[in-house]
């Protein structure tokens, strides 16, 4: 295998085409700690320039000595945080194709995008107020000097008006955000404070234990064991239930609602049913990823609208990534796209045809039998 993979520049070029316009400012914010200040500040900088900088600095595609390694995890993180499903597909496809090509893989520089930076991005993206109208005045700046809110925050960071780890500056910055964005941005600070509190509590407990006599220590241990013993049955009861995710287009909510109710009644002792209209919250892609990750089986309710949805490709990708079991359910008769990701995913699979409403009871019985067989690893 040659040290230079001609397909790698193509990967960078393809995803660079996605991050243009305002999305280029997204990249600049997320890669603030990974690229040089001179490059980030350059007037005509492109996404391709930033990705090449990652390669030059050893954050992706590290090639030590005579061994090659494919490591594009930071690109995966960027695609996930920005919720660009097309970029995620391109990167996943590249990783899948090359996973067996590199037998002796060394790791790139271990510098992930920080939680602070991710939360800063998410906060700016979710903020609904006009920051360009309010924030410059908050810092004594001229709004005309900035192209958009992303450019403004980039300049604020460059002038140390807001920076990771400085709690007072973070709070001052957060005052201008709306309530939801403020909560997102300050998650990093709150997590750090909580971690520090827990550490102090552990140290205090340790000191108290060291100063107590053996009788007090034994009594404390006995109470702890009794407490855990009482909690154990309830914990075991919760762990026994597995989750089934129903993935569907809202155009099919009528039939899906029937399936949901049937499964809830007949599998109530063994499973919980997750369906986005009722149990998901937060940003949709994050909720979907968590729901897929937490589920033992995913029901793919295929339809024309489902294949055209902006989320189906993301869901299919995550099902493959997490190695989840799934059952295709045909919700309507329609002309499928043979080259679509979902058709590639379910190719050759047995599906249950719920488009024939007269056979609903027969189909639901078949579905439950398939679920039981999958859970028992019989298929």
C-alpha cells in the first residue's frame, strides 16, 4: 500500500464543497484550536485550506515511517456537530472502504474538539436573537466590522473577550444569548463545577472515614449494603426491558400509531417502544443517534416520503455504525430507488408488508415473532 492514497485528497475536496458560505465560518470556529491563527484570519481562506492544515499538523492522515494509517475521526466529529449528513456519509464511506487496507495503524495527534467549543457552536446556532445587533455594543465594538455572528465571535475569541476556562468571561458572553442558547453554552462550565463538587465530596468522605472508629465504619458499610439490596430489584427490573425504535415518516403516522399501540400492549413486560413524536427531545439528529444507540432493534417503516426525508440517510448510517438489528416494514407500494442507501441496507432482507391493511393482525403477529427471534439471536 502506497503511503499516498490518491483518494484522500478527493475526500477533502468533497467535504470542502459542503462547508462554504456561512458554513465556512462554522469550520473556523470549530477548528480554532487546531489551525494557525494566520490561516484562520486569512481573508480568502477555504474549507479545503483548513482541512489540509489538519493533515499538515498531523490531526488526520498521519503517516509515520513505513506504515500508513487512516484516521479521520475529527472530520466525523465536525460532520456530527454541524449535523451535515452528506458530509457524514462521504466520510463513513471512505472509512468503510479503507478499514482493511491499513494493518499497522498509528494514531494521529490526540487533540479532540473540546466540549466547550462544541457547546459554543451549538449555542450560536440555536440562538434566535440578532446577536450582530446586540453583542458588538456589549463589548464596545462596531457591528459594521463583522460579516455575521460567527465572524463576530471569532474576533471576540481572538481578542480574549471570551475564552475557555475563564468563567467570568463566559458568563459575560452568555448574558447576550437567549435562554436556550445560554443553557447550552454554560454546560461546560456547569459540568466542570459539578465535577469539582463531586471530587470535594469524595475527599471529605474519605477524611471522615479515616477519622471514624471501626464500629462507625462497619455500621456505615452495613447501611450501604442494605440500601443497595433494596434498590437492586428495581434496577434489575429496569434493565430487563429492551428498547425498540420505530423509524418512520409522519405521512404514515396512522398505521405507525397502530403498530406502536400493538407493540406496547403485547411487549409491555419486555420492551419499551421509542417513537419520535412522543419520546425524543432536543436536536433531532442528536435524539435519533441516542435513540438508535439505546435500542436493541430498529423498525424501518419504508415509504416514498421516508426515503426522501432529510433524516433517513443519517438513520441508516447510524444503524450501520452501531451495528443494530433492524426489521424493514413496507408501509406503502411505491417505486424504490435502487441506489439509495436504505435500499442497499435492506437489500435481500425479508420485509413485512403493512401496506395491506386487511392483513394487519397477521402482520403484527409476524412482526412480534421476528422481534422475539432477533432478540434470541435466532436470525
